[in-house]
């Protein structure tokens, strides 16, 4: 009777450890994903009032800077991507309505009808872009390793669970 009680306790312990390990898989996956995926910004409000001249025209030499502009290693290794600026209804056209430097996050609006019309009621424009957070893993091999870790952890967990159950049920009673 003592051996069966020990086996039941071991099975319960193994089941609890497997449940805890499964919870850790999601935490590890979430943390790894934050370090291997670029951050997407949608509808960041950019105040363009400094570039708006009397009468609503645009000073096309006035620099505007997004919030999450690249610094340090990101200037060369991880510039801004997928940049779009516009108002609540329309997007501006790159090179026609604005120019944007991906390595500095600096934007210059052009004095076009689309830009002038859009700021008639407000001096705010909306910008969307993708950038690298400070803890982003820049090397592709490093991102691959982090992304693979979750799968390897899950496989190790499965092997351990199957192995423990095999050992427990493989015992022969004397």
C-alpha cells in the first residue's frame, strides 16, 4: 500500500509541475516575442504647429521628429520602417507631401494642397511606423535562437513528462 501511495503522490507532483511548466512556456514565449519583434506604432499624434505658417501654408524646412526615433545602434542597424503620415481620413504621399529620414526619425512636410488642407482644423497629424525597442535583439541569429527556445522548452517538457510517466508505470510490483 505504501508503494501505491508514493506512486500517486509522484504522479500528482508531476502533473502539477507539468501545469506550471506549461504556464512558463507562455511567459517565455511572450518575453522572447518582445525581444524578437519590432514595435508597431499606430496613430501617434504628431503636432505640426511649428511647421504651419500664417495662412495655413507649411514651412517645408521645419523639422518634425517622431517620438521613437532611432538612437545609438539603431541609427544604422534598425531604422524606422513602414512610416505613414496623414490626418484622420487620408494619408499623405511620400516625396510629394513629405520627406522622411528613416535613420533619424526626422520629417519635413511639403507645402502641398493635401498637407495645407489637412491642418485647416487642427495642427495634429497621425503617424504610423515600426521601430526597434531598446531591448530588441538586432542579430538575426539571436532572434532565431530566442524563437527556437520556446519550441525546445516544450519538447523537453514533453520528453520529461513522458519519461516520468513511463518510469512510474513501468515499475513492476513484486
